[in-house]
C-alpha cells in the first residue's frame, strides 16, 4: 500500500484549514462529515472483517476534503516560526540576496525590538548571520542596507504551503489559486 500524504482539510466553503493525517480523514468519512471532495488523488484503506458477512471494510479518501460544521476565524494570523519564515523568504537573506542552509540563517526585525518593533510576520525577515550582525539594532535605512523584498503575513493557503514539504500536485494547485504573494508560487 502506498503511504498516504497529509490530507488537505477545507471548510465547506473551500477555505483551507489544516493538514490532517489520513486516519483523521477516514474518521471524517465514516462519520459522514465530508461535504465534498477535491483533488485528483484518492487513497484506499482497508479495515477489519465483518463478523456477519466476512467482508473486509474499505474506504477511499480524497487528497482534499471539505468538512461540514463551523470553522474557526480565518482572519487570524498564522503562528510565526523560523522554519516557516525561512521558507517564506526561500532561505535567502533579504539584505545580501544570498541563499543559505537553515542553520546559517537568523530572524531579523526590520524595526528592531529595541526601537519598539514587534515580533510579527510583517516586521521580520530572513537574514544571514553576517548581515544581521552588520545591521545590528538599526532599521535597514539607518544601516544603509535596503531590503530586497517586503515582509508579508501569509494567508491560510500560503501558510499551509509553508508547513508541508510533501504536498501533492493537486493540493498545491488548489492552494496556489489562493496565494496573494508571487514569491510563494516558487514553492511548488
């Protein structure tokens, strides 16, 4: 049996909510909570045998499922972590433009915390250690180090693309249609 990747869970209106394991998707199907399916890929799972008929249970799960019920507020800002920040910025220092492995990157605050800058998506960028030290506790303008790109807050579809490294083509196509920022199109 092929190992199933994470399933893309949507609300009934088609907004992406989360990556869920195939086991959770099977439960949603068995409880009748799947409103509709999307995606080209389907995965077949077998369960136990019926005591009455002797037949083995079988359920098919789509790579994208929309679920009935209430959904959480979609205006919330996704949590910020270095892993997703570095992926947002494509592992590129936004000061010198060089690409680096993750262990050589740092989170830089555009408006330094010492000047009242906050630790949020719109105020942080990926920087190599050398550029971060050179910039210090100054703004890019004060340091004479202009940013190569503007930091942004990923929307839910963009954030889900940043979270998962094993996205199926049909899932990425679905998410891409909701991307607002061109740089994230390069993730596919």
